[in-house]
C-alpha cells in the first residue's frame, strides 16, 4: 500500500492534531463532487437506533457498488447502535476532516474490522471534543496518521450505515484488517470507562 497514505502509515508516527481541528477543520482533499459526499456527512436522524453488532455488519452483503450520486437505500436508511465494540485504531484524516476509527467485535488485534467515521462538521464538535478528551485521559494522543491502540478501547457507536466504494490501491480506506465496504458514517463514538 502507498507509504504516504495516512490510513496505512507503516512505521511512521503521526503528528498530534490541534484541538482547533476538532471543530473548525477545513478539508484539503474534498469537493462537492466527491463520491456520495452529500449522504455521509449530515446530522444523525432523530429516530430510535436498532441494535446490531460489528459481526452482523461484517456479514452484510456488499452488493453492487452504488454510483457517485446514488441516494442512501436499504440499511443506509436506518440508525444503528453497536453497544459494545473495540476501537482498534484512530486518526484524523486532514483530507476530509473526519475522525476515522476501526472497530472490531473482539479485542484481538487480528479480529476483522469495519470503519466508523465522525464528520468534521460543526454538528459533531461536542462529540469529537469529548472523544479527544477521553483519549487524552487514557494517555493517547490523536494524530494525523492511523495508529494502533494497545490495548484496544471499549466503545459504543451510534450512527447510519454507509456503503463506501472500493478504493484504489493508492488510497486506502483503512488497515488490511478492514473486511467490509460498509461503514457507520456519520457516527458518534463513545469510549467506555
């Protein structure tokens, strides 16, 4: 995988993220024409979430790849809650300002994972600030490169599924342990204490 991709940094260490980027981040690589952008960065719907698990989402069929302007459909129209998962990695991708998190059903570092993203819009400022503070409380510095957490952190996730596109080899979605194109995006991630 490309050595400059923040999702797969290899042995490179990320730079600490300024707290200003949690609430006022300007994307460096995003346009209004980006793939389905209008469907993944909105507010969470005001509906009761349906409980699910990482394992259940990993088993969802991916189906045909949606087109670049395809509206949400099927599972993407529901709100879900994963009551218990393990945050394996986290970073802030400056290209789109999203907090990118990889979660798994089990704490095992080789467990299959999925991606969860909290958008860099003002709607998620309080959520992102809280997550940053919770990471700091545990001695973890949020950076601009994907970092494995050891041990992984117990989390709860609420959000809307999003069927992402298959990314090209020079732009990774996440680590090689991510096993589905389904994400929860937008999402709220709460670290358990």
